[in-house]
C-alpha cells in the first residue's frame, strides 16, 4: 500500500486550520491592531493609552469572587473599575462588563460588550469595536 505523505500532511494542516477558525480574531481597525500590541494593564481608546498601570505610583485591587478589577492613581484622581460577567477562557469570546473609568476630563461608565481579543495565562485583552476602547486586565488573582 502506497502512502501519500504530502496529502496526509495537507489534510492534517487543513483540519487544524478549520478547528482553530473560531479562535481567529478579526483585526478590523488600526486602533484594534495598535491595542493588541500593548502589554501594560490599563484602558486604551482610539489606539492610544488613556490610563496605564504603574506599580510605583498606582494601586491595584482584585475581588476574585466578583471578577472585579480596579486600578487607580495614589491620588485617586484617575480610576478604572471593571466587573466581568465571566472569565473568558479563550480569545474570540464575547462578554458583558460593568465599567467605570474616571479621570479629569474623561468618563466611561456603564455596561459594555467586549470581545476577548487576546488571552495569555495571566492577562486579558478586551476590545469594544463600538467605541474603539480596549482594556488589558491582569487576571492572575481571579483564577
């Protein structure tokens, strides 16, 4: 029996591509592409950081039972508070969140729908294409 190795390899690759299709994240804007290149916890809008966490001058709190994440400046003039309805296990999952971001001259508040556009072991990249807003959350204490 003659085995066609290239055909078997092509079939295996095609099968892998099809099974991963649901995890493919569509990059539909430059703002989203720029956001997904970021690695610092915080909130981003229109491809630029609004508020990035700095361990030396900010505070962070996590309530794992409520899936709540909060970062704020030591002066408490800028604060990001987000409550997730679920912890996405993979990229491509859509979730609802309660978000409250306040800083001088900026306010984002209310319920929002986010796509988990990237997930690493201890971080989530949440993206809202409705208002070109992204949030990077450290989930190491939420597991």
